[in-house]
C-alpha cells in the first residue's frame, strides 16, 4: 500500500522534480526520489495542518496544571 501511495503522489506532481541520483539516459522519477519528496513534505510546517493534534482530555489538562503548580 505504501508503494502504491508513493507512486500516486509522484504521478500527481505538476512539475518534474529534480532527481537526487541522476542516471544518464533516465528521465523518469525513481521510487527513492518519490519517497524523498514525501519525507520532505512530511517534515514541512504545513503538513500538520492536515492532521491537527487531538485536544487534550480534561484529566490531562488538570494533571499538567497541578504539576506546574508543584514545580
């Protein structure tokens, strides 16, 4: 499944990205290049906007407040 998603992501790129390992005679994107693009996108600041952190439970908030008061 991960391989399929990597190829779908690479296929939907608008512009041809620069290859990391250029091989003479090959112009198509390699799997490692697609994987590198996904890793780079996942480390960007905008990536977490797609999946925001779940809200903390009231119990966790109370415990963190209590521990801050003790410290």
